[in-house]
């Protein structure tokens, strides 16, 4: 060995095996402990019928029982044999599905309205679009405000070093912007010049009227790119957003006239309204995962089953941000004892929006009946997908569409 060149590998003596376990104990045959554990897990997922299937049959199907259980995903996500005999929707129906209500945060997040702008709408009404930042996520959530009596506290607050132009640019003004305006506090230049510094430190209160006694309409709406932008008939999200805006913006005379033709009544919008637009695409799972869920729906799953197959909750949304934004808009119990009227079909949303300490009070639930149901199919979305979507909402998520 001493005559070998320096780059040669050194010699090693044979090592004695550290394990004296019999070969059968570490075998990967179906009789191994890992295989038994795996078969037991598969039996739990498949129900009682799977217990009647022998071990050799498993090797032909969607799993390989000779592989340790720790290396395998559950057999239904995804099947190892595409187009096999496993019916994923039927498999999930055998598993007990418990839909938990939205989790309440222990305390509300901090929110701040960064900017507000006037938006003239296609139906002739105007609304103010508020953009919010928060300390819970890095998304820009929105508040669509109808009426002049609902204002953001964080937006109106005076910020150190800002000028009157700074305030007007970020939307912290009263009245209407116009060329030549110099004050964020007063629309009239004469009043602006004579106003004292103390008067400029607070936004004038909205004039008292019968409208302030009523509870404003509120809609908590989660982002839906497919339903609002891509004309999807898989859901009614776009229709609900349009209906909420219609109820909050159109004159009551117009609303009552249309409602009388359908033998319906409409809630008063004299106190204004707010649509809280949360960036919670796909019930909180994101657009990419939602599109995967759509493909699973085409394969036979409903909306709840598709989410579970993708390892997501049936509904991953939360509403703490909505509560904090409503409080910032002066609709919390500290400044709005009349509460709000919530446009929703989801009973879980009512308690979630009120917040952990009842920071907001929901005085009344205003149902959002699908337009096709209200008009006997003459208007609204007409598709088999949306009908299945609504059936699942009622049967598995407890929604009340009336």
C-alpha cells in the first residue's frame, strides 16, 4: 500500500453491519408494518367499502402499497392512474366535512386610508373610492363609499408637514374639487381665508337629518376576477357587486319604480352605503388555485370539494380588515349606534363582521336573491354551473338566499 501514488484512495477495513434485523422486518412486501399502516389510512378515506378490498387489488389502482406511508400523498390527491375508477367527488362525500365559521381575530388590525378619489359611474351616480393599507397583509383593500356623510377618520387626520395641496391630492377635502381651489377644509375661498387654525383641525360634521338616523347599507365583497372581469357564469359575484352598487347609488324613486314592476321592495339608501372590497380572491386561496378548482369542478367536484381536494379550507376568508375599515369610516358602535344593514346571504359573515368585541353592530341582514330567481329567468345569470354553485352554498355552507 505504501507504493501507491498519493492520489489513491486509502484502504478501509470491512464494516460490521450495525443492524441485525431479519430481512423480513425491513421488507417492502405488503406484509410490512408501513404497508399495514398505509392500508389502514386508505380504508379510513374510502369508507367501509374499502376494507373489503384485499391487498393485492391495491397494487392495481391508485396507490402503491409497497411504498412506506410517509412517502405517499393521500390517494385522492391526485390519483396515480389518471382516469382510474376512483370517483373523487364520491370519495370526499364519505369524509365528514365540517365548515367552521370564519376565525375571529383577537384584536382588529390597524388600517389607514391612504387616498380617496371621486369616481363618476356609468349609471350617473358618483362614489368615492378609498384605498387602505394595513398591518395584516401587504394588499391594497378598497372601500367604495356612496353618499357624502361617510368619511374616513385616518384620511381626514392632519399629517405633519403637509400642505393644503397635499391634503387635496390625497382626497382629504370637503365639498368638491375644482380648478383654483386652495383649501381642503372649505370649498368657498372667502371662508378659507377667514377660517382660524383651530377650525381647520377638524372636518365639519355632516348636517343632522333623518338620513343619519337610518342604518347605512354595507356589503362585504371579496375580489373575484373571473366573475367581475372575465364574464364567468360559474358564480354570481359580479352580479352581487353590481346589485349592491345599484341599491346604494340610484335614487329611491328609481329603485322603487323598478321594484314595483317585480313586486319587490328595496332597502332605503338615504344614509349612504359602503362596499368593502377585500382582496381575497377565490375565497382566500388565490386566482391560480381557484382556476385549479374550476378544473376539478369540470371533473365532477363541487366548489367545496374542489377546495378540499387542493388542501384548502372550504372558505379561507377572514373579515377583521372589513371590521377595522368600517370603524375607520365611522360605522363602529362608538360613532354609529344605529348599526349597519348588511347585504349578505352568509350567516357566518354577520358575526365575523361585527368583530371580536362587537366593534360593529349588524342591525339587519338584507338578502341578495339571484336576479334570475327574482325575475323568473328573464334576467340575470343562466347557467348550470351557477345553479350548482348556489346549491352548494345552500346545502354545504348554510347560505340563506331569501
